[in-house]
């Protein structure tokens, strides 16, 4: 079954380029296009895409707020940020909003297709510079320390903690499975369980949670 993708960007030329390339991909079905954050939310409601390819600089409602709304109200819909901005003022809020991935607009076409596929499979896709910005910010900011209202780590089993540690290090489900010598399906179950216990709907949020607790070291 094809991956249903919604394109969101306020530049028509970008939408045309993405549409032209992605519609030729056998695994992808472009179900719609939106040029504002508000339209993106409405189209997610009606079209129920698997993946939203989200720009950040949008009129009416920016991409970060749109991402937060989509991930909160439609947790099965993944959001892959596609932008030109890589500084922490965009990266950190986008990840905290629940974005499942964050890639740059200079990404190679075949890499973008793979990112969409990986996101749909439940993996995290972060540009290397994004990962560096995120980890550097969380490690350097004292106000990013675990808060009293955060779910306690004790909610997780020892294996779930170890899986969380691997997520924080950017490992895919396949890599985690190989690391622990278990089936990838078992890893997916662990990830689903730990996200549920922590009240989260994205691996990126779990990674932030883990970094705050020093699990990525």
C-alpha cells in the first residue's frame, strides 16, 4: 500500500517541484497540498495522510504550531519537517512539538524519498546538523533539565530504558534489534510501550526526554 503524503509549503514552485518528483515514486501517493498551517490542519482532518511534509515558515499558522496540533490530535500521522533553517530556534521547538523528522531542503531527492519511507515505518530522520544542534542545546541549557512534571524513568522496564538509550543515540529499530540480538518487531513493541508510558507520540520527544537524563552519553 502506498504512503499517503500531504505537502505543505507556502511557495508554489516548491510544491510543484515536490509534486513532480514524488508522484513518480512507486511507494508514494500525494494526496494533497497546503500553503498555510491552517489549511494543513484542515487537510489532515479530511485526507488522513500517513506523512506530512512540513515547511516551517508558513502564513496564518507556522509549521511548528501546525505540527504540534497534528501530532496531538492525529498521532498516527507522522510529520517530516522540510526546511532551510537549521539553527536551534527552529530545531528545538519543532522536535518538542512532536516532529518525527527534520531534514533540509538541499536533501538529495532519493534521500527525501527514503526519509519519508523511514518516517512512515516509525523511525526518526534528523539531518546531522540538526542532531548536533539539538544535543548541544539540551546538554548546555540548565533549564532543559528534567522537570518535576516529567514522567519518571521508573515507569519503564530495564529493557525499555536500554531501548530508550539507543533511541537517544539516533539508532534505527533495525540497528537496535541487531544491538540486542532481538527481532525488529520486538523493538517496535518496546518503542510503542515506552512512548505510551511516557505519554509521548514521537521518538524525537523520547530522545529529548532521554538526553535530559543523560541516557545519550
